C-alpha cells in the first residue's frame, strides 16, 4: 500500500505544480528570466542549470510529440516553439558574454563537456573535427529537417483551410441525418476550428526554427572572430592560444545550443507530418510494420545473400537474417490464426437461426422524412444538399420561435414511394405527403393576379392551395406577374415547417421536458424545485403541450413554471393550469396578433351564446368540451367562419375574444373546422395592448354574425 501511494504521489505532485494559477506564475517567472538573461550577466553555475533545463525541455517536447495521438492534444506547441527559440537565443547571448569576458578562465561545465566529449580529440585536430561536426549538425537541421517541416506546415495549413467549408457541411449533414447529436456537432465543429487554428499557427511558428538556425550560425562566426580579437587585444593572448580557447568554447556553446534546437526541429517535423494518424508514433510503426510477413522473408533472403558475398561482415548479416526470419515466421502464424477465426465466424453466421428471437426493437424516430429515389439529389452532398441546409435552418428557427428543440430529423429513402414523392412521419405515423416535379417550380397565385401562365395544375402540399408546376423558362414571367414561385427544396422545407408547427405538441415528450428542466435548473433551481415538488413530470408536459397546440411559444419557460408554481396549490387540473400559463404569457400572445400600434383586432361572442357554450361544458378524460346540440353546433361553426372570413378580408388575423371560462371550450369546438383560429381570453390582454372589436358572433336564422 505504501508503495502504491508513493508511485501515485509523483503525478499528483507534478499536477499540483502545474495547475491553476501556479502554472501561470511559473510561466510568467520563466519569461522574466529569459528577458533578464539578455541584459544581466549570469554566473556559470546558473548558466549550466539553465542549459540543462533547455536540454530537458527539448527532450520532453519530442517525447510528448511521439506519444501524442492527435496534434490538437499538443495545441500549445506553436507557442512553445516560440518560447524555446527565444530561450535558446538568450542562452546563446549569456554564454557569449561570459566566454568573451572570461576567456580561458571560463568554467561553464556544460559547454566544456560538450566541447571535449563531442569532439573527442585535443589540439588542432579536435578543433577541426568539432567545427565540422557543428557545421554538419547545422546543415542537417537547416537544409533537411527545418526546411521540410516548414514546407509541410505550409501545405497542411493551406489544405486545412481550403477543406474547412466542406468539412463543416459534412458535419451538418450528419447532424441533419440523425447521426450526430447537437452536442456532438458543436464539439466536432470546435475541433475543426481548433485544427485550422493549429495548422495556421504552425505555418508561422515553423519560421522561428529556420530563423534560429541562421542566428546560430551568425553567433558562432561572431564568437570566433570576436574571441580572437578580444583574446589578442584585451587578454594579451597569442593568436594560437586565442584561436584554441575561443574556437573550442564556441564549438561547445554552439553544440549545447543547437542540440536542443535539433530536437525541437524534429518534433516540429513529426507533429505536422502525422495529420492522418489515429495513434501514437510507436503504435503506428508497430501496426504498419507488422501487416505482411512476406516482406520479412524477402529481407531474410537479401541479408543471407549479402553474407555469402566475399568481404561482407557475415557475423553481422547472418544474425540479422535470423532475426528477420523469426519475425516473418511469427507474423505468418498470426495471419493464419486470424484467417481461421474469420472462417469460424462466417461458418457460425451461415448456420440457420430459426430459433433466434429478437431481443430489442429500436424505437421509432420522433420525426422522419422519407424520399422517393427521384428526390435523392436534394440531399446528396455532392450536388449541394440544399434540403439539408434548409432543415438545419428550420430546426434553428423553430427553437427560437416556439422554444421547442426539434429532434433530429432522420432522412431515408423509401422504394415504396413514387420516384417524386416524399412522406413526413412523426413516430412512424404519416402526417404529411407531397409530390415534387424535379426541374420545375411551384407557382402559387396569392390573389389579385390576372395574367394566366402555362403550367400543370396541382395543389400546394403545405397549405392545400391551388398551384401550378411551371418550367424554368416561365419562372421569370410568373414572378413579374405577381405569382409566388417556389423551388423544390423550399416546397419540402415549407411543408416540414408547417408539420412541425401543427404537431409541436406531439414532438414534446417527457424525456424532452426532463432535459428542459435539467438545463433550466442550473440558473433557476428554486423555480424548478418548487414546480417539481407540486406537479409531476407528466402534468408539466401536458401544460407545455397545451400551449404548443395553440402555437404559443414555450421559450419563456421561467414565466410558465412560475405560473404553475403559483396556481398548482389551487388546482392541478391541466386545463386550469394552461389558462393560467397563458395569462402569464399574455403580452407575448397578444403581440403575435397586434399591429405596430399594439392594437389587436378581434371579434367577440354574443353574451347569451357565450353563456350557452359555458353551460354546455362537459368534463371528459381528455379535458373539458362544449357539448352543444348538433344543430346549434353547425350554426355556431358557420357563424364563426363567416365572422372570421370578414375579418381576414380586412387584412387582420383571425382572433376571437371571450371570457376565461369560455376560451378553452371555444377553441376545442372550432379546432377541427378552423385549426388556425386564435382564441384569446380577456385576462390574457396586457394593460398596454389596445383591443378593437370588429364584430360579434351570434347565431341567427341566417347563420350570420356581425
């Protein structure tokens, strides 16, 4: 137990150091040190410490890159590249100051160790060898690694930016088809934006590496020339002594600075060349180098053949050939075992499954759209997928207008439909169907158009209005004549919008209400807790459904829940709670039908008729209804229709104003014949809304209203 605690303590200690504000303080302190290194001379002990930290930081960076599966997991790399570059240059400046000022008395252990260990030979030969090694190291870093990494970063940044619109459309298409949730879509889009930002930053940050190499060469030349001048003129050394001292220290300083830079350059090349990888570098090497056994058999034969040739080191080649042969044998055995497992699986699937019984039935989609094969181009990504974009807009607008988050709309093809037909379904039940003429436009006469245009007579699927199919060459003429011309994607989108509005209450289930309450609880816990204690989830759902059934937005959920909390103690009757919620939303409802002067034009009901409707109230399992005699019901509906028609002819929406007791009864008795009729109660009229009555509904012998 003690051992386990000790092992787990190290990560906790490191996490404590680099967490929160403490990490910000460490980074700020480091930046200040880098700036001070450029100005203030450092003691050699501190210089050795900072050079060791530079080596460690470069080593940790390349290891992190090797063990990173996705470049975005190390998104701080471009900024880190700049910091390490400046840090290395600051070390160069500090070491140069000490070397030139102290000369042969310079006792920096890291610089001297690199000079002796890497060179390996003393005297003039050592200086020449060290200088050659330094030049080769710089050339490899600058010409090979840095230049290649810079080019890859440029190409990656350009292609990532060019592919951004297509990737965003693909994510939205997956979301519209139901493959992704809204949270998953948002997360994917954020990751895509981070990827673009990362490769854009890498494109610029890679220039720091190449600049660092160039400055390193310049500093080396300055150190040698400056060291000879300082040594001969200030320290009084001979030319040979100054050359030996300063060239040796310059080579050591250059190596100790360029070696971490080489590691950082390699890390830069690795992170920008692994864009298509799904694993770490080691995992990719292990999986991709062990896919085929034959390549190792070929390598075995090649190494064995080289060992038989005279002059080749057979004592090296033969053990390597044996190792590759062993690897090939193990891979071949693995492939045979996997092939047998696949055959066994296929054989088991081929056996009759007559006794197998289904264990799970997938639930029906809340909202789905089925298309005939002739309409597939409307959702084809390669052909623009216009309908998918429209569906995204519909879901967004519905959420803003009704406060209802429309569930994902699953789009599937149905061979049972006609080629140009589509069907809209709610939980597997068809609620709308239409037919589209691809390559044609739907022309609707809004009224007052006298010019006739050629076309095929049809009916608008969304509103049932008479319309005509017209061709492209007639479209401009129809628009000039005043017709409303709609393209196929807009036809389906409009129909879908109307279906969602009319069936909004059917799309709101208990699970959706629970999600709404959970989200609202973060900001309004008191309201949610009080309502949840007074009413159960089903009762709250019924209130929301009752509002949506009459096209009342439930976006202002706080006001609705507060009204329920106020009156739940009085009565838990759903109809009563719906009326109180409507009254709380009175101003919102009135503004739906008011003009710019905040005036609502309405028709009222004759008091005797309204009282007759209230007296006929009957409670049923589905709520209260008005049980008028059949003859009176027909006369009543005819009177309402006539009064509303006259109201609409004047350009005003169909609104009836009555008492609170009569409102739900009036709405229920006219819902079938007049589904778009708005019925308001007097308590719903806000104090700043003006009401103008344009007539009164009454039953007479002529079934008319004034």
